[in-house]
C-alpha cells in the first residue's frame, strides 16, 4: 500500500450498498477473504431483521448481494461476527437470541439458536481459536458459550458485574481474555481463574482510573494486541496499553493502563472504533462523519499520542453506526449507517 500522510490522504467512496430497509447496525468482514486472490465477503445486519452478505466477484471488482439471511430473527439484528475459520456466522438480535449460521451452497443454514438472555442481545464475538463465543445483552449480563462438536453450543458462564445494558463484547485478538463495555460507563475485563472454568472480572476500567464518563460503545485492538482503543458517548476516544508478554508468560494478569485520550474531534457520540492492521484507527459517530487517526511519530511525550489523519464529513446521511477495516491489508473500510446504507471506502494517497 502506498504511503499515506495527512497531507495527501484521501478516503474515496468505492461503492454504496443499498437494500436494507432500516438502519444498518453492524458489519463483519469474513476473515478468510480479501487477500491472496480471494474476493472479500462482508456481512451487514439491520433493524429490518435481516443480514445481508455482500461479495466481490473478483478481488478488484465491486460488491454484489450474495445472500439474504431472513425469517429467523423477529426483531432488529444488532451484531454479526464471523468465526475465525470464516465458515460460521453468528448474529445477535433484539429478539433475545443469537443464531449460528453456516454457508451451504449459496444459502445460509441456521445450525443453532443460543437462548438464555432475558432481552435484547447487543453484541456477539468469537475468540481467536473459534472455541468460545461471547454474547451480551440489555439484561446487564455477559454469557460465554463453548463451541462443541456437532454444532452444539453450551453456556459455560454467565457473567454479572455490569449495572446497565452491555453494549459490546470483544475477545482479545490472541489471548482468551474477554472485554465488555456498557451503558454503566465501564469496561470490564474477564478471564478464567486458573484451570477452572470459572470466569471472573480481573479489571474494571471506570472514570476513576482515566476511563470514560458516559456510555462506552465500542472496543478494538491493534494487530499485536498490546493496545486497545475505546469510544464513548462522552465524545472521546481512549487508547490503552498492556504488557501482553508478561501475561503470556504466566506472570498473572497485566492490567490495562490509560495511554491517551483523543478529545475535541467529535461533536457527537462515537459509536464505533476499529483499528486497522496498519495501525490506523477509524471512528464512526453520530455526526455522520468518519475520522481516521494515526500515531504521531513526532511525539516527544512519554506515551504514544495520536493525531487526526483525515475527517470525512457527511460520510453518510445519518449516524455512522459501525466502521470496519478489511480483514486483510487491502486498504478497504466499510461503514454502516442509520441511513440504511453500507459504504465501501478505500484509503489512498491523493493524486
């Protein structure tokens, strides 16, 4: 990819994907597509109760509608997530269920429906090995499910700790450590205790330790997993760091520490942040804009600081609910909005 700097960066709209009849909440790129000659595949989920699967005909061509997953969820589909193998898709819905889908030919078949949450399921996430799924809900709980042979899924832990609606769950990219963020303004970190199946909260990040002062909407990690970015209704983005190496060597849990806060860039709620493999943080917000941030190499301070690479005004006609970089290093960014559309963008130097 050509070098992009703040002087020459451009976020070009490649394509607008239309078809959803209500706001589009979540996006997920299939992790096994988008490189090595494999056309990219993107899932989008919506208030119209459907999930749409979009696919390129070839790695350089435009996206077309490949499949519509419908008639299973009875309310908004809030979140979707591919398994690491790219073979299964999990969808979380306001109907209090999470469905697991497998592609059979050109269609998708529902293998299992995970039930147990009392009401709206807000987010679903697979761990790095594909052996565990996490879900979270407006019922304030986080559930961990084990993936068993024969497409069986077993709830192994129900985590209580948040005092309000849990907005997002996200597994660490390499370790079996789970992160959840909530309307209660906190981020909680969950890990297994020793060799037991008991999961417990090992850290709560709140306003008292440089955390957010309002609802935390989104969590993402850098490629190496030693930094985390979070976004909030408090109009800020925060970057956190942890010593993953000591965690891996069995020295116990390494807490996440606040590195910096990006404030003054967003005028409205920041609903989504996503960190690209190249280290670019994208944000989507209620001001209809997309912003990109990069590490400031000229930083003379103690910790890493970040600067605005570019702002795409009026990226959508309404709130931007999700931004997701392509799972491979192809410079593609997808965004979804209350305006019912999904857009594909390409980050490139301005000619």
